[in-house]
C-alpha cells in the first residue's frame, strides 16, 4: 500500500468517528497486506499529532501563556488531560498484548456496530451559550471521558466518536467536546509513539517517503478535524456516520470475515 494512501487513511480515520484501527484491519484482510511496520506507525502518528497542533495552534499558544502565568483554569484543564489519559494508559500497558489478538475483522465489525450505537444515541449538541465550555470541565468529567477513550482500544471502536459522545453526554457544547477529544489525542499519540519507537529504531527509514507520509497524514488529519467540528453541531449529520459504520460492519463480515 502506498505511503500516500496510508497517510490519507491514517489522517482521516484518526479523527473521524469511524476508527482508524478498524479500517486498517479491513484493508489488511481484504488486500492481504502486511503490517506497515512500527516505523511507519510512528511517522503517521506524528502526522496526526501535527494536525491537532496546527488546527489549535493559536489556542495552544494562549493556553501555554496562561499556564506560565499559573492561571487556575488553564492548569485545571492540564490536569484534566492528565487524568483523561490515565485509563487508556493502564489498559494499553496492561492488556496491550491481549488486545493485539483481537485485530481481526470480526472484532472490528463489533467495534463499528458499538460505535454506530454510540453516535446514534449521542445527545444533541447544546448551543455554546447553553452548553458547558471547556473551562467548566471537571476532573470527574475528564476521568469519564478518559474511560471512554480506554474502551476505544477495542479495534473498531472509534476513539474520537467515543470521547466526543461521552463529553456531549456530560453537557459540553459541540465545539468543546470535539476540542477536548482532539487535545486528548496529543498525549495518546505521544504515548503510542514512545511505545513503538524502540521497534522503529531497528529499521532504516527512507526519509523522503517518511516526510511524504507525515505531510499527507497531517493534511488529511486537519481536514478531518475541521469536518468533525462542523458535523458535531448537527445531530443528523453526526448520525450519518452510524449508517456508514453499520454498512461497513455488514460488508466486512460478508466479504472479509
């Protein structure tokens, strides 16, 4: 599979509520592809990390200034991101080997169906003036969203879909729910990169291909982020991903199972 195709798939599926792991499993099964390798996983993860940082660059810059100034609200959000990252870290390190055994089409199809249900029952996003903003996120809220992220380690269960659905269920407005989910991707991607880095160092990387993969993943990731930020405001558009996932699960079980 070409570097460009891998980059596009990683960037889009990392942030759209359709599961990057599930799509990778399906592609490998249908086209009998070997794993892209840890070195490519690291490169493509860095591309999606750049996408988040670029889209929210102004907000991150202002947030960093507030952290330096020891602003209480800014530090509460920082601790919220730390707390939200703990459940996935525990599950990933404790059950990572077991979860790898589930990287099969049947498990991914089940994950897609669960994601479809989550997206369908997600409450309508309240208007910004009526919903809770990111500044009002509590540590308990962060922990619950973190639990949703931990559950999404099951293949096919979308990380962005699960975390946004949980954040909206807790009353966050659509933009805040999406932003917190995408900010959570930063420690999640850094953790995955640190986990994969030792294996990646064992292989030489063609730097031209790596740069292309990172760039494509970053650009497609930015497109996906902006897409979700708009769709999350409209319940029926958000539910449209449910229909896609149900169809994908049925097709996967029919042709790839």
